[in-house]
C-alpha cells in the first residue's frame, strides 16, 4: 500500500491514539497498566502477550496456577521464614507505634510471605497449626506484652467520626436508655413491633447524622464495643424523654393500644478498655449529660429498685446523686 493509502486509512479513525484506543474498547491503562505511558505500555504488552498465548489465559491466571503448584514445594521454607520475619518486625512495630505510623505487621502477614500461603493458612489444617503455635507462644515468658488488645489499631480504622463521638459520649455518660414500642396484647402474645431501638444517644453525642444511629450501633456491636440489653436503666424517669420523641409519639398513636418496653444500650468491658485507650475523657463532660443534676434525696437505707444508699444509719436521711447508668 502506498503512503497516500496509509495516510487515508489513518484519517478514518479521527486522529489521536487515545481516540483510536477508545474506539477499539482498549485504554492505555488496560494495555500497559502503567498510567498510559507508551513505552512501558508496549513493553508490558510485548511481555504478557507470549505468556498469554502459551498458557491460554491471562497473566494473573498463570501466576495463580504457578503459586498453587509451587506452594507445596516452598511451604517448608515459607513457614520458618514467616516466623523469623514476624519476630524481626515486632521491634519495628514498637518503634512505629511510638512514631504514630500505625500497623506495619501487614508487610509480613498480608504481604508476599503471607500472600503465597493465604489459602493454605486459612484451611482447617492451617488454622489448627496456627492455633497450636499460639498456645506454644503463650507458654513462653514474654515481658514485651502490651497493656491493650492488638486489634485496637484495626478498630480505629473501621470507625466513622460519628461512631467515635458515640463511644466517647457513652464512655463518659455511661449506660443510656433505649425503648421499643409494641402493640399491647394479652400477655404480649402476638404483639407486633412498631418502633425499635429508639434512643437519644446520637443527638446527645453531637453526631452529624443522628438519623444513622442504628447503623452506627450495628457496627459498634459488630466490633464488640457496645451491646443492646433488655435490662432497663436504674432511673425509669430517663425514659420520659424518649417517649415524647416524634417517632415514639407517632408509633404510639398509630394503634389503639401500645406498650413501651424499657431497654438500655451499654458499653462492653472490651469497649470500655478501648475507650480508655483511644479517647481523652478528662476534660469532656458529655455535653452536660454525664450528670442529670436532680440530686434526689431519699429517706431510709435503700432507694429505687432496692439499691443501697450511702448513709450513716437506719432511719436517717441519705443523699445520693441519681445514677447515670
């Protein structure tokens, strides 16, 4: 073909190489994988094309087959190498924590050494081997144990700002009231749920999106930081604020007879330890909700629900601040 014919053929596509690639359904990133750099794109294409012709699949498929084939051969060497690498990373992790660099153990567990054997490590035999290794490790004296759970760093990465506010608030204000509204029936047989898990925690904590509080609670419960309890709070008067909320009023008025169930939401022991490590509560007063300010006075030795009061003797006046939780 003459030069004139070649030029005429090129002009049919519209000109630029990027437009030609788009017309063919290709892109520089799909061919080269290096941000559209022509030189590296052609090099990558020239290297991967012969391999794809030989294996009959993509390069990633070939690497996967190679990894599965080589794993039984390299596993006897891989496990000691992983153990040695983990021991070497431990001092580096302490330095990274001091500098605030976060978790670097993923370079071993989730990097090349962990990636090659990830499928085998997650198998029943692999889990049994790793579990027995932890038992053997627990029998060795280790003076470098930390005073907090190693998962705390990962938990922080899985929190939203509003969820952090909820944890800080409950860490200071304690257990909070929670209500369900159900239809009232004889002995509550066949009762239907009209409104569930209504609370004022998100509003009191100052969350940006308080309407998402149930999603926040679900994630915090998944992380083991808080729990929904069927036990009510000590002071039943705290439920009065929830019963007059628009959502509760609408649910109660939607049926002829409704029944309000008093529940609570509270921080777990694991969550309490996490809050103490992750948040500064010294100068935080939970927006004034940490103390209800009633300063109730009771006569006798016991107050509401049979709770023993602080006092000097029987029959004398005792005073106690209402328990927030």
